[in-house]
């Protein structure tokens, strides 16, 4: 499916977690850091190789018998892949046995999600071993991000995510949504198995490197009259390690006692409840209403990019089971007008880490302002940047950035996605809408070429549905340049800015350069770079979408 992050990345992540575990919960390490990988150059040389002894045929009996009524017993009862003895599997086993602490951390991370994943595994009637695939994909880090633009527990790349219904926009990324991405991943895996006539090893290889790559290798072997099973195919090196790694992990959990691996007690019961919240809701308020520390709450709801849930949905939150009823009661008593509010973060952290105790959430503190509405917007960390440099650049403080992003320390890594508070200097970006915003009446807006309901709504801090309702049209209505739209309840400052500028989306063509694009739209190269800073981290690529902000009333020189 994508370029999965390699073994060295996974275990550097583990090592960093262990170093920091003594004083606080470690922040999520990035996927772009590297350390030397174990030597696999002798992969096909068995001369000095001594495999682990074969285990009993019913490979999960012993572990299951000593972990009754736990998620492990349920997991192992769903195992369905054949037990295979292969040097590539045993080399993966060897690595894990030499790093038992990595399995302990993975279990801690997996606890909130395993029961739900197994629900989907059973619903799709697919092998239980696949519930452990996030170990290989993301080390069970729910907001993991790779250099290949893959994200979430299941590491969907943007295109495959969209193909399987995972929305991706400024407010929300379904690839990081535990509920949605698990449903999508299990559906995708089942379809891959059907594509390869029930061969799950080929399905797993395809999940990693793509159906086309696996088919091509099969056809190549068929042409040469060679076997076409997974172990015989010429696949990318990463894919050659990918399937054995999952099989090794499954074997370890199945025979934990024989391998002297401690399995943490995780009860076989739901960790969270999926609650329909009907409409947008401030996430800080949601965490308070669920009596749950914000950092814990966001581990269950990592799909949201901003301080509130997305205006256009999904309107659901995952809430710890023991707090679900309290959350429902509190939500029922919350006035609709207070569900989403504007806020100005002060310098007191919402979540404060202590060396010898659990994280405790402080009350959310914010001040309402009529003229300077604060909000959050996404920001991708660039090479060499630190919290201090980003804080200086965005006119905020290191403490505020740590608070907003639930960071226990000051470490940031290139490519990491964080949230930053916007300021009055960022008026070209959308503001959070609020039910209590003061209306200035109506304004007539002339549709420009390239306009969509979404970018117009973002310009005026309203929703696409609002625009459709005010103009008695549907969201499927074609927007014709020159036609007029009525816009109500707008922010005066934003209305003024929007009348003189417009935002268009430009698809980069083959051979395009930033200089050519800037000249084409008569914008400065510096402004073009600034508007697309995150997108240009990896350079300009054909097919890439760029934001171009055009001045409708350029001053004459």
C-alpha cells in the first residue's frame, strides 16, 4: 500500500519512549529519524543460521490458557494464518527477543485500540493476526506520520485513504481516526485477500507495496516457470521484511510464556464508546465533560486537526467507556451556543506533567474577545526548527505550543505536524466560527473562477451549508463566475480582506517551477512560498496542489 517505515524507525521510537518513561509520557517521536538497521545482507545465507525450535502445532494454547478473559485470549482464538518456519521470520523474532522492552511499550499503546480492532476483525471474518499489523505499521502511535505521507495507526497514504472513504481536510484527517481508519483498513485487507484468491501473505505484501507491484512479480515468475508464493517473489526489500515481521510478532504473542515475554493484563472489554455528538464541539470542553485528561482524550480522537470537531463532520467522539454516560449527561446540559467558542490560550498549561504522578488536566482557561478571535491551524515542522523558533515566528510562547500539542518536552522533529495559534497576521486563513459572533448584516459576494463552497465558506468563517441555505441552493449547485451570493453573519475584518483577495487551487504541471507559477498569477515568489510552506517541504511535484492568493485590486506602481 505504501512505503512502510522501516524497522530502525520503529525501534528508535521505542528507545526514545523508554528514555523518557521514567519522568513522563514521552511525546510521539517522528518517523523521519533513522538509526542503523540490523544487518540483513545474509538473508539468503543459511550457513551460520540456527533457527528457533519449532513450537507446538496449536501455537496459541499455552498463552491463551494463562491469560483467560483477556484481549490476548480473544486475539489468539482468532489466529488463522498458517504457522511457517522461515529464516526471515526467525531473524525478526531474534530482534524482538533482544528488545523485550519494545513489546512492553507497544502493549501499552495498543490497549485503547485492540478490542475495537478485534471487533472489526471478527466482523470482516479475517485472520486475528492482522490486529497486530499496526505494530509493524505505526508501533500503535495513532498520529504517526511517515516520509511517504502515510498517517495513522494503519498508515494510509492520502490517495488510498480517500479511496476507502477517509476524509482529509484542514479540520480532520480520517486516516488518524481510530474508528474510521480501522474500518477502512480491514475492508481494504479483505479486498486484497480476495484479489489474490485468499492468499493472505500476498494480500499483506500488497498492503505494503501495492497490488500492481505484487502482480508484476507474480507474472515475472510465471513467465520463468518459477513458484509464485510470497516467499519466492522478487519484492522490494522492505516488503520482504514486512510480512515476516508481522508473523514473528504474532508468533511471539502466541507463545509469550515460552519466549519469556510478559503480556500485560488487558481485559477483554471495550475501552471506549462511540458517541454521536450531532454537531461541532470544542475538544477541550469535550475532554472536561468526559472527565478525561486532554492528552488521553486526544489519543482516542487524533483525527481532528483543530480545537474543535469539524463543522461538516464526522460528528462523533470516542469516549472512555467508564466516562461515556457522564459525557452524554454533560453534553445534554450544554447550551448549543456554547458548544464551540473562540479562545485565547494563556500561558498556563492545560495538561501538566509531573515526575512522580499521572498527568492531571487543569481547567481550560480562555478569554473571549470580539475583535481578535484566536484559533489553531496546522503547521509542519521544517528542518532545524525548534519549539522556540516556531514560537517566535508565530508570536506565541513555547509553553503555549507545548500545551496546545500536548507535548511533555521541547523536542520536535522535521516533518512533524503540530498546531499553532493563529494571530491577526494570518487573516488569509479561515477563522473558527462561533454561534456568538456578532453579525454585520449581509454582503453580496461575486463568485470568482475556481471558487468552491468550501473556500468561500472558509473566507467568511461560515459553513458551506450556511451559504447554500442563505441563497436557496444546494451544495451540488454549480458556482458560475460572476454570479452573486449573499453572505450573512460575517466577520468585518475578514469581509474587508476577502473583497480584495481570492484564493485558488493550482495543480502543478510537469515542468512547472515556482517562478513560472508566480509569474503566471502575478504574485511574488516569496508570497507563493509562504502560502505553501508545508506543501513545499519535499519540493515541487507534478500533481501537487498549491494555494495561490491573488490580489483582485493590485496597486499601480
